[in-house]
């Protein structure tokens, strides 16, 4: 069954045939996996938020939670009558006072005044903070809300599987491009109204009778709001004044004020979920406007549908648009205005098969056992390739991607062994083979009278080549033989028959789509291991014996060209030895006459001794891993190597180890001295193992000595006191192993 990649579908554009000012166009399809990655990323960021902060909680202890200040002021002012003003006017000299000349008394009038109360001198604290308990309560509310959002983003199991089964549902994301453009002639009737787009989800025609209906997973946006500041300032100031009895002036004043400041949210877009897989978006006027702001809104819904067959239709949607009256004070909406409703629309949601496939594949030899692979097709960002355990993508070196062609460089042995698997960004995998034509899916159709297709069924593609299928011609075959070429290599010949008509011409040596032979983990036929000879009927090359011993099968063909361009062959019995004929070591187990050497290895059964002849040595094989070489005493000193043979295997040369002397003969031995002349200054000590002598002393005096080249004698320099008089003297000889020996000297006169 071929996996299907989830899709994302978006409805964009304008349908100007509609007349109520709410326009929705036909659908366009997008990849759903990108939205899912963004939701997963948001979920991870929410998980990183630590809403319960210890430092914040401890810092709130002892803080001021609030304060109350009540104060009032009142003032009264009283004034008595003003003092009369006296004015005296004197006449000129010689003129008697009369008329305006003389003394005049004037009293000013009283004017009422209003008394102003004094301004308050006290103030409340400037900093406030909630208590630790209140802060903890807010943090717990925030943590709970974060958890709720994480669960919402993770999705419910009902949206992933059909209840009671392990059958997965298909996730589909549909985006709507909704344009609100209120007609001028209808603005008066649509003042204080909201625009509504109601969507109903339905199963595809093949699932019209299914009990499981589409399940709404996510609505985006759920709401879109504006933060609006609401400021209210109220104040009252009263003052009065009067004159009592025309004598006293009295005034009074009173002041009262109140200010409020709130941050409120006005909803521009609101998502509402309704029964029977239906939901709606409402667009409301904001910022004290009477009309919805004209423009295009992008909205999305993610839902899941049951999958019965890989049909081209995922679901169907029913679109209804209309207007509702809105109460500006309460925000409540009335029923839909029938005179402003358009005919409903229905759309099919098509399915797109995004399984990565290749329309053509080219392999080029670039040297060093590497090949450059080119894939032609239509690909989207995020495509990766897996070769065994290695994954290549756009971050890998020598990787190129331009949407219609992908090139990368990889070892030929890995491609031959594991092939190349294309991995979509949703994790779906598909092996890449050339001549893999994509099959067409049928359009949305009415329910099949015979019932829906079974789960996993795939419609046949007319005139296309099924993935990995062989061409229509007879598959070409190959046979192989191997003969010894050297101690470490064999000459392999592969004979071909029924080669494809468009098989690469081996005689040209072109690096494009070369024919290769794979044995084990090695590839032959490239620049680093070329063929010795090549034609469309046979190829020859040299292969290591160690490789051939453990790999009797080989594969010949063009890399990534499908089974129709690849043949396998196996070496027939006897063409190349199947056993592992080798020697790991040899050691002497017996000295004397005869001397015996044990040879250890593998595949020794049937081995014979080519050299030397049987009169000097014989070979006895006791088991496949052990053989005994018996050497006559007369040949021990002359025999250094022997030559073993086993069937068609290349002969093996075995080095005979040198015999070690026994423990008695290996011990140093000094021959006795007959006599030493009187006043002699040097003597010669003979014997065996003299190279092991480390020191010679006379008493406490250390004597110097020299070892001969043949190591059979030592010249010792004597001090004058040793041979000054006749008598017996003793020298202490020390050997390398720490043992000592006493050497006797008999000093005599000559004659």
C-alpha cells in the first residue's frame, strides 16, 4: 500500500457573482505537514514556559495590596462692611470752601465672593502588588491554560483514529480567503451588522453512508481582537457666596471628582463551532464603527476524515454566507438576515499524492568509488534521501536542489547495497527506481453501488510501469567464473546474455550510468576499480581472494535502474575454493631426531607438501585447523621454509621456526685453565655461552675483559698481584642471569 501525504487546502480569490459583499472562491491545495510542524513547534515553546515562578512568589510577600484615602475640604469666608473712605478737597488760596471743595465721605459697595476649599495634601502609596497567594492563583490559572493549549495542539485520539480500530484518519487543512466588500447601496441597512461565513464539512461521496463524520481539530484564528482603552472622567465643583444685611459677605465651595480607566477588547473575528461538523467565522465592526472593515481575511480549519480508499477526494465542504444584526452595547447577534444571503456553494477537496518519485535517474562516476546521482521530477522543500543509515538533505555537502532536479554524491558501494529511499518531510518513504510512472487517481465520484474499495487498495495505472517492475523484454542473465591470478587476487569473468536494448555500451567506457559489478561491499567497473576488459557480452576484472572466499554471489547492472537492469550470478562449485585455506602460525613441539613442527590455520584438510621432498620432511593433517610437519635431523639446519598446496588454492609458504637450545646446553660453561706463567698480564678463557658473562672479579677488584667475535673466548687483563708469585688464584665470574662461577688459576714459573 502506498502511503498518502496529508494535504493542506486553501480557498482563495474572489467570486464576484455573489452580491451580499461576502466573497469566497474555489479551493487551492497546500501541504498539511508544514502547518503541523508549526503547531508542534508552538507546543514545544509552550512547554518551555515556567508559569510557576518561585522568585516572583517570594517577592510578593509583605507587599501592599491596596490603600484607602478619604478626604474632604470645606471652606467658609465672612467679611464685614468696608471702611468708608474720606476725601478732603481744598479750594485755591483766597477762595472760601463751598460745593465740591471740602470734605467728602464715600462707602464702597459689597460684592459676594465664593470660598475655594484647600487642595488635599495627602496621597496614597504609589506602588501596589498582589499578595503571594493571589499571584500563585494567577500562575496556576496560567499554567492550566498553557496545558489546555498543549493538549489542544497535540490533538485528540478521536481525531487520529477511527474509534474502536487502529485505522488512522487523514488530516486535512483547509484555508479560506474571505473578502468582505460591503456594497454602497446596502450600507444603510447593514449598519451595526456582522458578516458570517458558515462551513459544513461532509464525507467524500464514497463515504456518504459512513457513520464516522469529519472531526474538527483546529480553527485558526479562534478570535481576533483589538485592545481599546476606555477612559471616563467625572468631576463636580460647587461654590456660593452672598451678602447678609448689606454688611456681611459670606462664601462656600465644594469639589467632587471620579476617574475610571479600563482596557477592553473588541472582537473583529470570532470562530464558532456548531453541531454536525459545522463551524462559522464572524467578522464584526470595531473601534466604534458601524460597518465591518472591508478587506480579505485568511482563516484555516484543520480536520480529520476517515480513509477507506486512496481516492482523489478527501471531503466536501458546504459554504453559506450571510449577515446578522449586532447590538453595539451587548454584542449579541440576531438571526441571519434572509434578504442578504447568497446561494450556498459546495466544493470538493481534492487529494494530491505527494509520494516522492523519480521520473528519471542518472548515475555518473566521479572517481574514488563515488558517484553523482541526479533525480528528475517535481519535489517540494524538505525532501531527504536515505542510503542505509546515512541521510542526505540540503544541509549535506555536495547536495543540490532546485525543485525539479536533485543531485548528490554518495559511495557507489552503499547505493548498490542499500539503494536510495526518498523520504518526504512527513516521514513517508519510497524507494527510487527509474521509469516509475505515477498513477492517476480518479476524481470525486458518487458512491460505488458495490461498496467502497477495501483499505489499502490501489487503482491500477493505465499504461504506466509499476514501481520496481521489470521491463517487458526477457530479463537478462549472467554467469560467473573465477580463476587464481596471484597469491592475493583472482580473475573473475562475468558472461552476459539478453541484455536490455538500452543497456549502457560497455565498450565506450562512458562515466554516465556505468555498468558495475558488486561483490560484498566492493564495486568494480568504476575508475577506482576498472574492468580489465568489457563488452556487452562479458566483463573481466580482478578481485581480492579474501573477498571471494566469503562472497560467492555477485550483482551486475546499472545502479538505480530497477530490477530489469540488474542480474545476479553465483560462482559454481569448484570455480573458486569455498574453504578458507590459510596458516596462522607454526611452532616446534619436538626437537631432536626427528624434529616436529605444528602448523595452525584453517582449511588445512587435503593439504599436501610440495617442497621439500618426502625424504626430508612429511606433512600429516590431523584436523582442518592443525597439521604436523615432521623434519629429519639431517635437514633441520638447512630447512627454513616449506610450501603447502590445497586443491585450486594458491600455495602457501610457511616459515619453519628456528630450534631453541635446551636448558642444559644453553647454560654457560668455562673450560679449565691449565696454568698461568709467572708475572703474566693476560689470560684467555674459553668455553660456551661466554656472551652471557657480565663481570669478572679478583677479590674486590673488577677485571676488564674482551669477548671475541666468535663469542668462543674471552681475553682477561690481570693485575700485577695475581701472577706476582707462584700459587693458586681464584676469579669470580658473574653471568647475565645473576649466577656465579669460580675460575681457578695455577700460577707457575715457565718450564
